DNA sequence: GGGAATTGTGGGTAAATGTGGGTAATCAGA
DNA sequence: TCTGATTACCCACATTTACCCACAATTCCC
C-alpha cells in the first residue's frame, strides 16, 4: 500500500515525476499504467495504478443511472479519468483540465493513500491541512458517529 | 471500456473528430459503426459502438409499453437513434436535431462512460459539473444510501 | 568528506493528432 | 430531368504530444 508525502514540481509541459520509491511497485502492479481522475470530495486529484482503478470502475458501473447522485459520481469520476503512462524518466503528464480543477501550479504535493495517491497544489494543501487541524483542535467540528468509536 | 475527457470542436459542417485513442477500439468492436442518440436523463447525447447499442436496443425492447416511463424511454432513445460511421479522418457527423437537443455549439466535451460516450456542449457541461461539485462540497446534498457506503 | 550513482528537472525534435476547407458524389424535391 | 442542398472524400496546416538527450541536485557509499 502507498503512504508518505513528497513535494514535486510540474514543468512547463505539465509533467510531474513520480517519486522513485514508488516506481518499482507501479511497474509490478500494472506495468506503469496509471489512471488519474478528480477527487470529487476535495479539489484534488486521485492517481490509481490501472489494476486498482479497474476495481473502482466496477464499483461505479454498478451504480444506477436513475439515482441522480450516483449518475453524477459516475460521470465525474469516469468522465475525468485519464490514462497515464510512466515515461522513460518516470514522469506522467497531467492534462490541463485536471490541473485546472485542482488549481495545480508549479509545486505539487503527492500523498500516498493506500490503494491510490492524492495530488494537491502545494498552497491549497497547506491551507486545507491547517483548516482541518484547527477544526479538530477546536472541537467545533463534531466527529461523525463512525469516528467516535475509532481508536488510532 | 471507455473513460476520459476530451474537448473537441464541431466544424461548420457539424462534424466532430473522435479522439484517436478510441479509434482502434471502435474499429475492432464494430468496424467504426456507431449509434448516436439522446440521453433522456440529461440534455446530452450518448454514442454507442453499434455492437453495444444492439444490447441496449434489446433491453429497451423488453420494457413494457404499459409503464409510462418505460414507453417514453423507448420512444426517445430508439426514435432519435442515428447511425454514424467514422469517416476516413476519424470524424462523425452530428445530425442537426441531436445537436439542438443538447444545445451543442462549437465546443463539445466527450466523456468516456464505460460502454458508451457522453457528448455535452462545453458550456452546459461546465455548469452541470460545478453545480454537482458544489452540492457534494456543501454537505447539503445528502449522499444517497448507495453512496454512503462507497469507498473509492 | 569526496566521488559515483541515482533522481528530479528542463528542453529540442519528429511524429501524430485535431481542425479547416475545397471539390466531387449523392440525395431529395420540384 | 434539373436544381439545390447535403454528405463523403481528399489535402493542407497548426498544434500538441511522445520520445530523446542533457544537466543539476541529491543521495549513497566508500
């Protein structure tokens, strides 16, 4: 499973290097084939190895078209899913639309998140992180029922 | 299966290029034969490879004429279904009636959606997308029960 | 601490792709 | 049968993308 944090830069062509410690695993899993899509819950991107994405796609395909929320989730996640391939330098190309969606500028943060990675614009990530930390610290944000019983 | 997002332009003759990464698959599946029809759930269009459409047509044929919603779905989807063929440049011609239904102007968005593609006017799509993202972000729109248990 | 290998970054070039428009063939209506 | 409109095919251009090589920075090892 993927974990950890890296800051990377996006070059003028919109390319981003994948940290080398993940590359071997990515080659094993799907020969470097990746799927990048938007994270509809935050303004960030999700990056799956192709094999992991196929599981997600199956879950999405099972959702009904007649439930509006489900339909939108399918449209967004599948619609924006983009096939990427590690190039010979271990980089991937981030399509303009996805960069825009996540306001990705020159510096990117990549977070290992289990079966996938999460990509944030560096500035956005810092804001988000600080906001969330403050919420938790303040006890304003009531934890949801599931979290109330969670021991870490 | 199809996924991904592309912005394309419709030329003065009403033609639209199919992104090249899909063309080979489309030739394999049905020799470039496609069926374009309206999406009765949104004001957009659905584009099926002929072989996939035939499955849909069978499903539609099985729906009862005495259920009003089913009857309408049959009428609309079958009635507006239009045969298209990839031309030598990998383009298809969008009939005027369907372009009107989806308010398709100069710029079109094509979304891969599993067994089919979804075609939107670019402006309409952006509106749709932003509305939905806001709903999800605000936590107002309660996720439907299926979504509540969905881990991505 | 110094040298070598690995990793991250930048950019040039050639091929592929998307776009536009001219011209010939086809079709429908009068 | 003639005429006008629509559709299919062809060629040409501009942009984008993929592939390649090169350098800078970092890490690792002796």
